[in-house]
């Protein structure tokens, strides 16, 4: 006979349901047995409680706490406007936890291997007179990029891929994902999180929301690089591709804009044409980045920018829905995990510094899937 659990805390049950994004009444309508637990009409078995925790994504032990835990992220999360918070949705919270776990392991492993701190992390301290161009030039120099580096690529998607490789070459881990781990049912909404950066002297981690338009991803990744150079971890939504009303966020946006579309070169081209599509091909960035740069330089009005931005993103979403999911699982895994990070994991496993069990957990790959990824895709 199954063991029944009688000491159920109804406050914790309802907290877990709300934490997962549903109202208790809505959840009870779909799961009437849970309401019976609350009303003490019947007591759940251990297996039923485990199933419940999997459904609402909470650790099993949470159900026996006297009161809900105070879950807060330890980085500021900036939202366009005057909003700053250390509370985010459950999916973003778990994603930050996942990346922090990876970072904690890698920092310890790099320490063990004797890796030096990265000189560019926190190289500049914010002050109101800090010129964004100083940071832009230092990022370009560190990445070994000329001012017109992107012109060598036919498509800005290819430019983004090249840029990602260059960033990882200098010791930064870049993760692209639009879901929590590999759970396709747990999406990370672009409207809440375009990305976040976890700064560390040995292993900075950048997270970019892969559900976003690649054009916006390009802007996000440079914005995050600026955070690394300033030594400041943060998350952000950059609604409408605009920063929060915070001096560091505004500075990071200026760095991204100047890095991708240098002012002097852009104004010269603008005098010839104001066609966003044509200019996007010249600078190998999206039309929305071109529009954003024109707004920054007061070449177009806010109304013109928002009209263009909203139409562009509506078209992007419509095309994405038509395309559906699909794609190569292992190619996607490369971007979700980061080739640099996966290489360290593989090295640690092969040198008996990491158990396969822990490698599976850190990469979200298991058994044969992990083996195939490492042997067939890691070093392609």
C-alpha cells in the first residue's frame, strides 16, 4: 500500500502553482485531486507529490517548508523604462540558475588548470564622462576586428556566427537558447528577457535569447560584451530595442550601436540613401539596428522608429510561425551549450576530473545523445 503524506502545507502548494504562472483555481480545474489535498479530503502519495513538483517545477523538499522560500536572482534585471528588479519569471530564473551552475563549475576547473584572469573583464569603471568609443575600440582590438570586419560576409547571420567564434576565442562563453535547457514546453519570452550576462574574471557567460530575431541577437551580444568590459552582471529585456533608464545600460547600448554601425561611416552613407534595407546590407546588420542607429543620431523620429520596429517584428514573428520548429538537434545543441564550454566538459571527463553523470547535467545531454554530440559534432 502506498504511503500517504498528511503534513501538506497548502500555502506552499498554492505558492508553487502561482510561481509556475497559473492561478490555483485554474490549476485545480485541470487537476482536481490537488484541490482535494488542500481541502484535506484525501492525502497524496509520495509519487503523486513527485508528479506535482515536476509539473510546477519546484524541488520536492520545498513542499515541506514552513513558508515559501524567498527566491531572488543575484543580478539586477533591467527593463526598458525606469524598472529594475531582482525577480523574474520561473523560466528565466531557472535559466539563470542553469548558467550559474555551468559558470561555477568552469571557474573551479580553470582555477585547477592554472588559467589566468582575463584582463579585459572590468577593465573600465563607469563614470559619466566615459566615452563609448574607448570601449568600442578596445573590444575591436581584443577581438582582432577591423572597423569594417562585417563587410567580408554576405549575410549578417554569418557575421553573427563569426563574431560568436571570436568572442569565445578570447575566453567568453556564449549560450544561445530560447527555452529552459532542452524543455521545448518552457519558452523564454523575448518580451521579458533578451539576454543576460554573468561577469567573472575567468569565465564570463553571455546568454542570448535564441527566440529573438538574429538582428536583435547581434545587438544584444555587443551590449553584453560592454557589460563584461565594465565588470557588471545584468539581465535586460531591451523592449523595442531600447535600454532601461540606467546610466550603465545606456552606455552599453551606445557601445553596441557604435560597434555595429560606426557613426562617421553611417552618416556618410545616410547622405546617399535612407533605405534601411540597403544600409543593412552595407553594415551587415538588421534593418532594425539601422533604424535604431538613425534614431540615436536623431536622423529619424521616435514615431518613425517605433512604426518601423513594430512592423519588422510582426513580420519576423509571422515568418517564424510559418517556418515552425525543426532544424538539426545537434547543431542547435552547439549553440545552447557553447563549443568552448563543451570542450572543457569533454576534457574534464576524459581526464577523470568529471563524472559522466555531472557532464550530462551540465550540458543537458544524456547517454548516447551526449556521446554522439562529443564524437560527431563537437569538433566539426
